[in-house]
C-alpha cells in the first residue's frame, strides 16, 4: 500500500501492509518475501554475507525492527488528529512522520524504549551509516538492552553502508560489556561466510586490545 492509498486513520492491517510495502524497497528488502531485492544483479559474495548475517542471529534482529516500526506507527496513528504533530500534514501516520513523533516522545521521556528502538530501526532500514550507538547507549542506561542487538545492528550496517567496528567497540567499552560481547561473538565461529568471520575477528581483536 502506498502513502497515497493509506487512509487518514488506517486499521492495523492497513498500517502493516503500508509498512511492509515500504520495507520491500528498503535496505532490508532482502529479508522479506516478494521484495524488490535482486540478488542476480549483485556480487555473489555480498549476497552470501547477507545470508550469513541471518544465520548468526540477524533474522531475529530484523524481525524486531519490523515489529518496532509497526508498534511505533500504531502509537502515532493513535494520536488525535488535533494534536500539534499533525499540523501542516495530511494526517496520515507514515514512516516520514515517525522521526518528528519520536523526537517529541523522547523530549518528554528520553528513556522511552519504543522511541529509542524506532530511531535504530529507521537508521537501519534506510541504509544509514548510523547503527544507533546513541540510542543503544540510552537503552543500556535504562536496563532494557541486550548485547546481541548493537553487535548485529553494527554488522548489518557495515554490510549495507559503512564501517562500524570502531564505534561498536567504543559503545561496548562505555557500557562495560566487552566480555559479554566476546561471548556472543564466539557464536560466529562456525559461520561459513569469510567476510562475516573476518568482521567478527576484527571486532573481537579490538575488544581485547589495551
């Protein structure tokens, strides 16, 4: 469902259809069935690394991002159309409007987990070089994070966009989770993809360096 065909106050089913339609053309399109992802037009090694990402836990992360965006859209959709968030808009709850809504939510409650996860999800699905280090740090402060998520977010961001290793190591250091991260990274040992293994080795080496 396109933005143009989205009702002003859509049902949950319509909202989810709109979301999935957008994601089929996003940086995580390869994760979805019937998407516009064309592996035949891409480097075979890159496609193999995407599959390996799913095998080391990435599929669970991407499903979490989709659930996050759906929940965030539902919360936005529940806002009265008289609210200031809708001023100057067509009143439809879209991914574009989520950024403004998230900013408002975090202005009132800087530790709101859904808003923080929405920032992370939007960065990843739009192919940003930002894997969400700042919101992950805040989630850690709030006690609602899991060391797997920033590692996997950094990995998929490096696959899609730009190097993330140094920023990831800094995040893990600041949140005092080097040892915990190394335990999770050890689960990549049997990954068949050489690129993913090398990324794991580089991050692990940085985590043990003085």
